[in-house]
C-alpha cells in the first residue's frame, strides 16, 4: 500500500490519479511515481515557485521551469524514488538557472545553492514565497521610511510610478529618482 | 548612478515583462538586480504557475516523450545505488544522479544484483592515446560513468573528477591558468583537485582522484563500466 502525506485538507487516497479536483497527495520520498505525468503534476508548482523567487518574473520562471522538465523528464526512469526524482529536478534546476544567468547577464545573480529538497518539495506548499517575503522584510526593515515606502509600493504592491507619486505626495520625476536611490540603498543592505 | 542596463531590467521586472539582457559590469549592478528580484518575488505576482502554462507544458512533455525511445522500467533501485555509489565515490552528486537516470545502457549493463556496494566494480578505460598527452598536457574525458580531467606533469599522470563537489555542476578547464572552473558558484579547483578559490563561505571538498595508468599506448582511468 502506498503511503501518503496529506496536504492541507484531509482526503481519501487518490487511486485514479485522474481527477484534477482531488486535492493533491504528497508522496513520501521513498515511494515511486506511477508515471512521468504524476512526476510532473506533483512537482511543477513548487519548482515554478522556487524558480520564480530567483528570477522575479513570470516569463523567465515559465521558461526555466519548462527547461528543467524538458531536460529532466526525457531520461528519467519512473522507477526512481520520489526523493531521487526531486533531487534530480532540483539539481537540473540549479544548472538551468546558472546557465540562464550566464546567457543573460554574464554573472550568477541568484543561485539555488541553499535550497534543499526537503524545503523545496516539503509540506509547506508556499515555502518559496514565505522565504521571499521574509527576505524582502529584512531588506525593507533596514531602510529609512521613504525608501521603504516607495519600494513597498512599487515592487510588492505593484503600484505604477504615477500612483506611487500621488500616494507619497511627490512628483513623478521625484518618485523615479527616489525609487532608484532606494533600490541602491537596499542593494547595499542585501549585499 | 544606476547604469542603463540595470534600470531597464528593473523596469521590466516591475512591468512583469521579460527582462532584457545586458552585460553586468560591476558588483553594484549585480546587487541591484538581485535586490530587485528579491523584492519582486515577495510581491503580488507570485501566485503560482498559471493553468495555461502548466497544461501547455504538460502537452509539450507528452509530445517530447512520445518520440523518445521507450525506456525499459528495468533495474532495481539497489542496482542503481550500486552503480552510482561506485561512480561517484560519494562525491559527485551530479555525476551520480546523471548516471542514475541517464538511460538504459549504463544501468542495464550493471552486473547481477549482489545486494552490496562493490567498490571493485570497475574497469580500466582508455581516455586518450599516450602520444596525445605530452608532458604538461591536460585532457578532458567522459567515459559515461565518470567525467574528469587527466594531466601529465613531471612525467606523472593524475586524474581528477570533473564534477564540482558542491552541487554537481560540470567543471570547465581554463587552459590559460590550468584550472577547473565551476560555472555555478565561482569556484575554481587546481588540477590536483584542491580548491583554489570559492565564493562559498564553506569551500567545497577536494575533487576525488581517479586511479590512472598508461597501458597499450593509452592513458587509462579506472572507472565503473559504462
């Protein structure tokens, strides 16, 4: 019998592997997958989130996620255990991210260095997002008020420059300058 | 002052467009891009992959697999562990995993399952004709189970694994400096296997050495059969 870890909601065992409405069961790492589609469905969301946290935009996150699966799934033996499959996906993602940075900016801006299989694919489905939020808080917390405010409005809340300027009671030109200075200061905090 | 490339990159991130590439010239540039990504990743855009994307990728994968040769659901896990354990001597995760899932040939060729890891499971494999490795020469090799570099210096041969001991990335030979560079985390190894420099707070372990000899006009390394 297959062991299962239950996600947020309690569910009965998912025998069919078909129903998209059935809440996801998390496999325990010594188990094997029933097929590559299950490998994909079980891991795509976490892998995407993990990569998104490293590139900060959807287009690149989608491309890199696709590259990881296209690279990894073809040679993958389905009989490998869940833990091995995930370790392989994460190792592939590291290499894919590294080559993305080499290709686009020439330096390794972010890495999947410290990410561990247990956290990336662990029980908390949004671990990557929670991490990102904590990191952003740490950066913003070290900044003067006005810097913190403009970065929060622009980056976290997605306000336009104009809206940000209105909210802060400054001109659009000033908002642009302030944003650039704030990011510069934040970069020194984070570095 | 922020360089134009960084500024454009940041504006693209904020607009959720694909950021345009540019050459990062300084640590300041890299720090600003990294910080912008960190802040953006904490923002509202991160609600997981879209249905459209996950469904589309699933179709692409199905298409890519349907023209792939059928992979036998072959060997037991134990046999895999055996092969990988020997291949990597515990050091090269990348190489081990690579090998593990690399395809039917390597695994299927493993000998009967004895239930133990047998470190003598290996064979001398020619990697380069002797006359093509002069004194002072370096040669990259890949025998399927193990990839590495062999050098001849002062009349002696030495072979090291070509996989970084940190995360398993493939090392690249820098011919000018005769060093092995990891593309992933700015780490450089000497051909002896020792770390020359590394951006990592804890430098990775020394590269494993491989037994190497010269016979039948070839330089050979001792490695698991492929």
